[in-house]
């Protein structure tokens, strides 16, 4: 009588390992997204605070402070303070 040998199923071992790795990444997608936002130099930032000056019926923005993967970023862009901005940290230094 011949003993059991798992050699026939070796090709499926790589496929199952690949599928388990994909499931692991999908299960932890939120942590991977946070790490990508911190590591990559380009990413979205959300408006946290702004100040403005009144000129009658017209408001002029003085400064805008954004929060994102690069931390707090202060921009003095004039009259423009969008809610979500994509910054490139390499160009800011």
C-alpha cells in the first residue's frame, strides 16, 4: 500500500498563497490607505481654518490652514480657499 503524498497539489499552493495575500490586503485596506497618504508626497488636504478681511460686501481671504497627510499646511493664496486641495509636498519646500 502506498502512503499519501501531497505532491499533486503543489501548483495550487502558489495560487492559494496569492489569494490569501490578496484577502489580507483587502481586509486591511483602511490602514494601507492611511499609510499611503502619509508616505506619498502628493495627497488631499481638507480646509480646517481660514481668516478673512471684510471690505464692505466683499471678503478677502488672508490665510488658509489645511490638514492632510503632510500635517498642517498654511497657505496665503489671496481670495481662494477651496475645501479640499491636493498638495505636492515636494513643491512646497
